[in-house]
């Protein structure tokens, strides 16, 4: 690779990483061409960009990006490396885990997700369990709706209780009125009988 080619390759990696919030570096070593193609196809379907990179070029590209110090990841840049960039925090981790049901590769080398570094394959389960933005929004909406639903339910129950109480109060009053009239009528009826 010539110096100019290296400069171009570093720039391509920088362009890929520039505004990325979810970055994974995986080891695809040992996957044959068919499995590697299958992995890339599945990544494409899930909107995950995959690029096989040279470790030194990846490190140089990351060193040139301002605002984030990726140096925690550099120690994992050995062997074959595949750079994975996604919008959803746990999508690459889920892809790796699903793919490993059939094979022992790919392995997670390191990741930068939600401004946190994860180094080593032992962090794969933690990354799978990270909530995506959509999942978090759904949970927040559910939490916000829950108190509102309780208030509405309480108001409906209170309204039903008030209606029932009003009916119960009104019903005895109606029953008492005829009972009160009955003794008066009986008293009136008794008076003429006494005459």
C-alpha cells in the first residue's frame, strides 16, 4: 500500500467515524468467504456499516478525530479487525451474538457506545442488554402514561362511586316519602272511622 493509498484509507475511516456514536471493532478472523458475506448481508439489513480495516490505519484515523480519545481501544487492535458503525447502540452486539450461535466468530474486540468504552469479548452480553433509543423512548412513554392512566382510572372510579352513592341516597328518600305519607293517610283514615 502506497503512502497516498494509506492517506485515502485513513480519510475513509475518519469519514465513517466522524459523527458515529456507536462503534464496534470485531474479530472476523476464521470466517470463510461465505460466512463473511452472510455476516455483511445481515449487518446491511440492520443498517450496520461494516468495514474490514488495517489496525494501524484504524488507530491513525481515530487519533485524528477530535473530541473523543479512543486510546482505550487501541490495545485490542491485533489480528483482523472489522469496524462496525451503527445508529442503534445494541444492534452490532445482537448481530455478533446471533451469528455466534452457529460459529465461534466474530468476537468483540472493543466498542464505544453511549460515550463509554467496552474492551473485550466478555462485554458482549452487557452490550446486547443496552436499550436502544427507541426502546428507551417507549419505556419513558409507558412510565409517563402509567400515572395518567391511574389518575383517569381513579377519576372514573370516583365518578362511578359518586353516581352509586347519589342513587343510594335518592332511592331511600323515595322509599321514605311513601312511608311517611302512609301513616298520614292512615291517621286521616282513622279519624273518619272514629267518627
